[in-house]
């Protein structure tokens, strides 16, 4: 096994893209800090699996919805590694269904993980990255970070918020040699939706009548497709993480679409010239040193 070359923190490492990314980054020689909730409890088996996979993997207990947990976890990583070269904000939850029937509390729960969770980890790593004058922060968004489909609205809102936050942040931290990137996967068979919740406003569901049955029927058919050999391979997303990590600083695109994204790549391409023009009109492009959006 080759000597670890860079330190990477990956959130949401107990399953899906995160679990695969931890193994693949370690296989390439990165020293990987795999964060998850309950590594001594519900995820103890995952911890054992990852530690057996590579000596470069270190499992860290971290709950991205907790300020104190994130602070403590990142401090422990810095104490062990000295610096963090890459942060991959991969942790996420997704609730799908009749939008009106989701409670405010359920919408807030998704925001706590998908938006505020990423914000917490970013704020925790940025001081050390700024001091080192280098770093890369990869944020897992979604195709619904640019569009919003029926029955995805509360989830899509979290990804729109995430993209708005990190898009502006990218300009601000670029002078410190830090890159911020967004990965926008389409649907993949990772089990993300299975970990979601049903809407809790039952009275609202009842008032929709037969229309309330549409989401479950639609998602059931799509789940069947995701079990076929035509479903996109989650490895594609991990490969996107790896490709961004290997690109030279300052040359990475802001957004990378992966899988079946139904034209989101075209939306990205159409919006970019507008954003560039707005920044130029505001004369911010000169102030920020011509950082690509």
C-alpha cells in the first residue's frame, strides 16, 4: 500500500456514495476520515468493514446536524492529520411525497442535514484551509438543485439552498487557494429515498383523495427500474469525486452533472454566461480576480 498522499474527510460514509468513496479514495492512497453517526453502535459493522479495507481509513463519529459534534470531529481530524486537503459533503436525507403534506418540522429536518450540515462542516474546515492556502470542498447536490419536480419540493429546496450558498462562497475563498465544487447526481440506486419519511400531515393527504396515491405509485415503478441492469452505476458519482480531487487547483468546474440529469447540464451552461455577465456588471470579477463561476 502506497503512502497516503492527501487527507480527505467524507461525510455520510456509512452507505451509498459515501461508503464507496471512502474505499476508492483509500485505494488511491488518500488518508480518509470517514464520518458517520454511531460508529460504535448502529454503524459498528460498517466501521469494522472500512477499517479492514485499508489502513488509510479512519472512522470518525460525527453528526452533521450538531454544531458540537462537527466541531469536535473536525478538531480530532486536524489533531491527527495536521491539515484537511479535501472535504466531501456527501451526507444527505430525502423525503418524497405530496409537498403540502410535509410538516415544517420535516422540512427543517432535511435542511439540518442537507444544507446546515454542509454549512457546519465547511465552517469547521475553512480556517485550516485558509491558513494552508489550499483546499477543495466538494458538495453533493442533485439534479433538483437546479430544477424542482413534483413531490420533490422539500428535498429540492435543500439542494437549491446548498447550491446558492456554495456558489457565492466559491468566489470568496478562491483568493486563499481553495476550490469549491458541486456534484449534481441524477437518481441512483443508493437507498437514499428508502431512508426518508412519509408526510405526517395526514389530514392534508386525505384531502387530496386519489391524487395522494400518485407519488407512491410513481416511486414504486421507478424503484423497479433502479433494480435493473439499466440503472446508472453509483460508481459514476464516486468517479466524479475522484476526478475533481485530481484536477489542478483553479481548473475545476463549479458544477458536474452525473447520470440521468434530464437537461440540467444544459441549464447550467445557459445560466453561467448570465452569472458571469452580472458579476462583470457589478465589477466583482475584477475584485475577485476573475474566478470562474
